[in-house]
C-alpha cells in the first residue's frame, strides 16, 4: 500500500510540474541588446507640400534587431507571461549634438530632457521599423526658442547629428524584480543641406520574398488575403528610415488564371499585412477551391525624399509568386511527370521555374532548389548571414552560399544567369548533400564508369560518380552521361527529389 501511495505522489507531482505556470519558467529574456539598425534622418519643414505650418522637426528612422524581435514575439505569444514577466515595453531614446558639440546625453540635465518614445514594434502586425519624431521645441538649448536663424538655410553651414538606442523594461511578478536595459547608441546620422543625396531607385532595387498568402474570412464573412513576407533588404529599410516610413507595399493579384492586376498599395513596410479581397472572391463558395496567384513589391514616391530632386514613383522588383489552386508546374516532359508530382508534394518546385520545367536551368534557379532541399530535409529555415555577391541580391542565392551549398565563380561574383551543365549539377548536389547529411560516407564508386568518362572534368568526378552510385543521377542512354550537356529544370528538381528520398529512408 505504501508503494502505491508513493507512486501516486510522484505522478501527481509530475502533473503539477507539467501543467503549472512554472513549467514555462525556462524562458529567459535576453540580458543584452544590440543597437537599432538601418538608421536614417529626415528634416520636416515648410518646404514640404504636406507641412506648411512653419514648424520644423526631424524623424530618425530605425529598425528592430533580432533579439528585440524575439523578445516581442515571446511577449505576444505568452511565453513571457507564462514565465512570470509582465509590464513590458520597448522604447527608443533620442540624442543629438549640433556641429562638433557634445552629445545632449553627455551634458547636464539629460534625464530631464531625454526623449523617449514607444517603438510600436509588433510581431502580430509585422511592424519592425519605426522612428523618433523630435520637434523644434526640444532644441531650444542649442537653437533658442526653436527658431532656425535664416530658416532651413541654417543647415547650409551647420550640421546636426542624431543617434538612438533601445530602452527595454519589464517586471517579474514572482520575484518582484524590475529589469531595465539600454542598448548601445546606434551609429550617428547627420543632417546638413550639403549631405550625401541617396538614390531611392538604387536603394529599393532588391527583390522581396513572400512567405505566405492565405485567403481568409472576416467575422462577417468578407474575404481578405493574409500576407507574410520576409525581412526587407537593409537598403530598403534605409530608404524607409530617411523618408519618414514612406516605403509602401504594392500587391498584385491574378484570379482564375486571368491577367495580373494591381490590388492596391498599403502602408507601411510590414512583414505581416492583410489585403481586402472583397471584390475578387465574392462568388467563391469555398475558399479551399479558390484559384489565385499573388505577388508584391515595394513602392516609393520621390515626394517623400525632396533631396533627390525628382518626382514620381519607383518600385522594387516583384517578389516570388505564391499560388493557390493552380497547377504545381507546367511545360514538363512526359517522362518527368511522375517524379515531378512527388517533388511538388515535397515543395521542391520553386515559383521561378514552375511554368517552364523542360527549359535549361541557371545557377540562380539551382541555388533556389538547393535551399528548398536543405529546408525540407533539415526542417530548418535558411538564413543569408553575411554572404554577398556583387552581381546578385537574390536572398535564396545568399542563403545557399551562407550554408555552403553553392560557391561563387570568382571576383565576388555568382553569375546567376549562367547555365548549369550536368557535371556541374552533380557537383553542386554533392556539395549540398555534404552540408545536409554531414555524417554520411560520400566515397564515389569509379568501378562502373560511363562510356564518355574521358569528358568528365577532374573536379566533377566525385560528384558524378557518387550521385551515380546512389542512383540520384543516371545516364542518358548507351551508358553516356553527357557531362557537358546543359541540365534542365526538371532534371535538377528530380535529382534533388531522389536525394531527399535517398537520405530520408
């Protein structure tokens, strides 16, 4: 009897630990934070069409860091609360100096002056850019009464510098301890009438990545599209920072296989946003049966950066396309369809190649497939890290390079449009497999050589003969490999599919 009672006590204690709030106490907020990113400054004065008041101010734009993103996500999804943390806030603080003077934070009375403002960052709403708006009254110590001598021309011969930092605060209800953290100050940004003029068309010229686009209903049954996008390129974030958050999101839609049309432009540069679709799916009885394609791009109006001296709109390239209810691929050879159907099920067919499967594949397209293979097999999301090439900004290529799945061609170039030969395909695939499944023995088998073995380059032999040994690649008939022949998109997808299945056994 005593033994049974002891077991019950142990089980009961385990259940308490399993279901009590203390079970979540493992979440620990970061204890240090990096400075704000992509900082830029904009002067607001009466020369702007939307401000004729005579007042003037500055907007210092900035972006969230990765640890700030994670902290806010933990707060919004309940992990902080479950671990006992509440009274949470993330604010920005501003600092300035005139010409070569001292920073305001280094002078007396800073605690009374300090400019603190809520960032407005939100994981739920995909908002990770913000600004500090500091208006003329805050500068009366260095510029009496906030009046610029000579108006805006004051900055013909003077400069004003700004920097911002994060202030993070929260409270632990169980311990009664309050936590306060300050990030380091950001890099400083200066404003003068003679400062470097940025080129918005160059800053915005980066392809965004659309992660998901799902058709949903509001509570009253109206349809809308819920979008999720990857983090914008740093240059686009900088453009947003120097223009008072005026980079917009422009959405395009195609319904039931019709033509593309502009579905509207939305504020602001968010990573999660909703698009009204009431006019496009009113007759759709089941959203599961809806047929549509979506993509987006960023847009910018020169009016919000007068220093450029231009007018009109500029746009980023379009993102990848996300489809619902559309064929997984088109233009494939009949012999390839059975394996391409499996590839579509695994998610290994990319948007860039889905409508032209039998065409020759480029290095850019192969890199995108290699990233799909890595993410599918490992269950991890690839990141671009510090990878960069002078001839491409495609984030999928940068992810592949960061992982070691692909390499450049020299001189910091990737040659994204260069076609891939069959021996290059096998070599790239072997390199990717060594990253994805590093503990495997990748010894090639040279005992069964192809009839055109003499044409296989020395650097490609391991890739060709290992992939042949694993039956990931095959010859083209008469025991020929055709190493110099160009690989096709369907061939590249199929060998990646075979590799995925081979290593998933």
